[in-house]
C-alpha cells in the first residue's frame, strides 16, 4: 500500500534537541482522517535513524505516550525515532462506537475487522503494518531498522505484529500486554464484533496462539506490574509464560512488585526498554 497524499503538520514541539511533531493525513486503509505523533531525535537532522513503533492501549490516542512516558530524553541520547499511531479510526461515528471504553473508539485491538459496519474503517492491522510505515518512509529520515513496543491493548498489538511478521522488527517488548485475548473479556468483546463468531479467525490476533503455532521465534520482553488491577481477569501473563515454556519460545517476563497499569509504571521502565531496543537496532542483520 502506498500513500502519496501530503501530511498536514498539526503541531511541533522542541524536546531534548529533537522534535515532537503531530501530523494529520487521510488514511486509505481506514477511510478517515488520522493523526499520528513522531519524535525525531537530534541525530535525524543529519542522518537517517532507526524507528521504534509504540502502540498505545484502550482509550488512548497518539498523545498519551508522548506526554506521559518521558521517553524523549533517552530516545534523543540513543538516536531513535518513535512513532505513535492513534489507537482506532476517528470521526466515523458508527453505531455504538463511543458507548464504552473497551470497544470501538480508542479500542481497535489492531485487527482488520471483517464484520459490518466495522470492516469499512477498522483495519488497523493494515494501517500500522503497511500504510503508516509507507508514509513514514516517504516523509522522514529513517534507516529502515524498526522495533516495536506497546502497552496493554497496544502490548497485545506489538506482540502480534512481531510474531506474525518474522524478521520485520529487530526487537519487540510490551508493558502489561493482553497476551491471550481470545480468553480475555476485553478481547472476546472486541473480537466478536470485529471478527465474528468464528474463533478460528481470532487466533491470528492472539500472541499465545501464534507462539503455539510456531509463527515466529522472536524473543519477547515483557514487564508486568504485580499491583495491576487488570492482572488476573484481562492480562493473565502466566498464560504466555506457560505457552513459551511449553514451546521453548524465548521470553523475558519481569514481574514488578507494587506497580499498577498506569503511565507511572511505563515511565519507570521505559528507559530500560529503549536501551534494549537500541542494542537490537544497532545489530546488522
């Protein structure tokens, strides 16, 4: 998928020698106007730089991570660009789209919906894996090396995108991801509406199922707060731990005592994640 339309600059803010910018464009994949954020480190003024994709969680948009995670200082030091897409199509106003926090607006689950009326706009998998990367390559000084990370629903998205595309991302990490959405109430609600009743179609968007099928051998790095309110009902990290152990899949799962699901948790450990990705982004393939 290519994208020839120009970008409209929404805002630009200097940060740690680099620039945090927000852009608007028309998405063909989603058939609506979208806004995304990009942090360009100071090194991007003279060289092409590697890129970290960040996928945010339920209710978020492109701004949450950029404003709350405190990632720019370390990204500037390491010379890494960061792109934050929005978490769902916007302005479509489908029936029931805005009725609950865990479905519709801000809750795409990064799938390609195949059920009406969602299938017309809710094709976030294509947007994040094809269209927006094409836009980024055309407009920004990127060197082609990519990593991916995310939080909660976005952590689910990061794991699924990496596992479904072996070799695409140099590294993948996640904060409190939904690792087994086919058994999570959040995932079941979204997948039923977006993908229909055929559970066989759900498995392509489930990290545990992809690992069990041997989709990829990509090492996984996950941080999970032990005081997370959603730990037992929605996130269930023990499921990916057991799946990885059964199928001998490389996994680093760190349980962090006292930490919850908030951006205080992300801000505490984001530097370690950025340095983890930097090491992999610097390696030659």
